[in-house]
C-alpha cells in the first residue's frame, strides 16, 4: 500500500513538472511580440532556426550527459538556461538581441528534451509498473497541456493589466523556479549517474557510441526519423497560423471597452486555451486507440490525416471557424500520436541509451526545422501562408503514398 502511494505521488510529480514547464505565458503572443518589434516572417523563421540549430548541436551531447552524469542535474541546468533566455527576451527589442535569447532558449530545449521522458521510463522499469508506457506518458503529457490551457487563460489577464507583452517573460520565470525545486525532490536513483566525475574524452566517446547505436540499428533509426519528421512539420507550421488568426479577428470587436489589440490578445488566449484543453484529453486517452488498431497503423494514419488537414487548412484560411477547427485537429493528431511513438521508441531502446536515443530524435527534429523554418517563412512572405501550407500538406501525403507502396513491394518480395 505504501509503495502504491509512493508511485502515485511520483507520477503526480512527473505530471506537475509538465504543468509548470508549460506555464509559458508568452507563448500565444510570441509572434505578435516579434512582429511588434518589426521582425518579418523570414526573420522570425531565422530565430526558430537559431533555436533548432542549438538543439541540433547540443542534443546528443546533452543526452549523453544525462545518461552518464545525471538526469536530475541536467534538468536543473536546462531551467537555468531558460530563465536566462526569458530575461534577455524581456530586455530585447531587436533581432540580434532576440537571437541571443534564442541561443539560451535552444540550450534549455536541448538539455531538457528526452531527459524527462527517459526518467519516466526508468521509473516505470524500476518500479515494475504494469501499465503501458504510453498510458503513463499520455497522462503526464495531458498535465503539460492542461498547464498550457491554464497559461493561455491567465495570460489574458496579464496582457490586459501589464504595461506590455515583454512582462510575460519575467512572470514565466516563477513556475520555472518551482519546477527546479520539484525536480530536486525526485528520488535520487533517477539521477542515474554512470560517472561521478566529468571526463571530456569519455564524454566524446559516448557521443560517438550513441550516434552509432542509432544509425546501425535500422528499426530504431526508422522510428526516430518517422517521429522527428512529423514533429518537425508540426513545429514549423504551427506558429504561422497565428498571423492569420490575428488578421481575421482584428476587425471583430466583442469587448467594446478594450482596444483592438487587446481584443485580439483575448481571442488568442482563449483559442490557445481551447486547443490545449482538447489536446490534453487526446493525450490522456491516446493509449485507448491501441485497443482497436495497432501502433504502426495509428502512427501511419495520423501522418496522412495531418497532411490532408494542412491541405484543407490552406483552402479555408479565410473562414475563422474552419481555420480554428482544423488547427485544433492538428494538435489532437500530434497528441494522439506522440505518446504512442514514445512508447514504441522506449520499447525498442534499452534503458541506458533511452535519453540519448530520444535526444537524437529531437536532434533530427531540430535540423529539419532549422532548414525548413526560414524557407517556409520566405514562401509565406513572398507568396502566402496558404501556398506554404498547401506545399507541406501535399508533401506529407506524397511521402505517405511512396512509403506505403515501398512497404507493399517489400512484403511482396518476402
């Protein structure tokens, strides 16, 4: 009984980690904030590229660092980087300053991604918990999305009472400090250090071993590329929807006592709150899909449905109701697919290499975003966001058709 209580408490801590991490009050307004500083969509794409390049460069080293020298230690370091970036974003007013902020934000992302997922999986293995990894990870991820929902709703109040949007970065520091304290309360064995002292030569050797492990194992390599390419598409296009929502809603004045900008900020907060709330339900229940259909089919079907959704989105961009509905649907697809994908990766990779493997998956995502974010930003600037979404959606559908045909041919040869 005591053990069950301890397990329940720790899973609750995992959940609240995500809740606090996602209290990024600035998130619904980030592109608005950049646009108010005079940045073009291309420059915004470059900022995202800087973030992703940093993740790419430090992702594998950070995963090895976590596996070798302690996962808790690494998460504490990542939150320090985040806080530094928030302070610089608050002080910034130009592309170059934001680039420096993105540098530290990218370091935070690199040191965080994969590490906490690996800790959850280690805990499940250590406690011999019978529930599926996707079910537990789906629950913890749903708390993250509830955090995003709460963040979006609270941010509405902040944007109405604070002098300007930059203050949202300073307020976001508070939950991140609380998250650092929460991580320190995790069981000490989750730090899971192989080496007590940092050895640079051994550190580099483990980096090479981690990369070789992924590239030599075809099944794992294919899994990570599949996961990374889908995540990259989502990360690249999701923020470009925001300017469309702003353009459509700018002429809709519901709250007469507020200015046009304040009305738009309220709409953005509410829209993102609804998106994250529905996504939370999807993530929480994603494991139930596997009662009716295999993991492989779920992963494949969601890929092509996401591509079709992007094509439809490009056609109905001027219809606010359809636009928001399809935008929500994309988030639902992501949060149904991700827990299942994480479970599949976790089942294929041994415990000692999970943080590294998940870091490499994130690294693949980063390099794809770094390459395509500025390109898609240019297409959106010089042509339209509609054409950009159409191109991405059609590419996803074509990849699905080619991959399906390849699999059928391979089966025919066997």
